[in-house]
């Protein structure tokens, strides 16, 4: 039975309650990723991982048959260089006891998932974890499927089961919550500049304007 609050402040994510599981961002899965541009998925999942690190959110990296499907993509592994991904044979991550044990040890119940492919390696653990009392959030723009329809149907199926769909920038806003929270502000803005596209460009421009003296251009 899901515990997710559907409305109110408790429905939002906090870093203190969250645990992140990143599933199978590997070459084999990217080779047949057709629901999204691969570059965008890489950008988004790396941005999400950097956010988790900045907010001290426990993060589990996992791969499936990496000896055949390839190692975790380098950009993602580089965020956690000392963490060896849990390499599975189970298609469903939640059937691998090693992964579940790591998540359980955190004591956290807001489970955030992103992975490839949405319709298989994301949907299966998300639906199973719901039944075990976790509030499950799927970061849809850090996931992808073999087709747009496959991704869309997977998201619809998960929502019907009780999963909450969310995007990686929405996660950043809920974790930060307050611009006066200075302990994470510098790292958050760095991630925004590196991974948030036009928002990052606009933020860099804002910094440029703030650094410009009021007297610059006087008399022109």
C-alpha cells in the first residue's frame, strides 16, 4: 500500500527523506533509445546525480549484465568515482536483494528512480516498491524507452499504480525549497549552469549583470 501524500506539503520531496536509484544507463540500452534524444537523457541523469551528491541524497548505481551491455556511462560514473555499480542479472532491479538492502539501510521511504528502459527496468521496480510501502517518484526526463509509445505507456501504467512522475529540475526545486538555504545554493546553481540549458545561460547572464558596476556606460 502506497504512502504517498497526493497533496499538501508532505507530497513534496525533501533531501532528508529521499533515496535515488539510477538503473542501467549503459551503452546497450542507449543503442535502442528512441523516445528521447540520447544526449538529453545523459545530460539530465548526470544533472540529477550531481544534485543528489550536492544534497547528500544516498544514491544507488546499478547495471544489468555489464559484461555484455557495457559499463555505466562515464559521465555518470564520474559523479561517484568511488562507487561500484551493483551489476545484476535480474531485469527487475527490485528483485536483486543487494539493491533493496542498500535502500532499506538508508531508512528512507521516498524512492526516486530513473533508468533505461522506462517500460521494463523502471516500471518493474517502481511498481513492486510501491507495494512494499515506498513513495515512488520516477524522473521521466532522465528515463527513456525503445519508442515514444513505450515510454508513454510505461509512465501511464506507473501513474495508475500510484507512482509520481517528476522531472529532474522539479526535483531540484523541491530539494532546495528555499533560495535562502545557502548550504546547497552554490552547488545547485553550478548544476543549473552546467545542465539546465537556457536556464543555465540566463543565470550566467544574470551573474554578469550583477557584476556590472552601475556607473558602467555612464554618459553614453
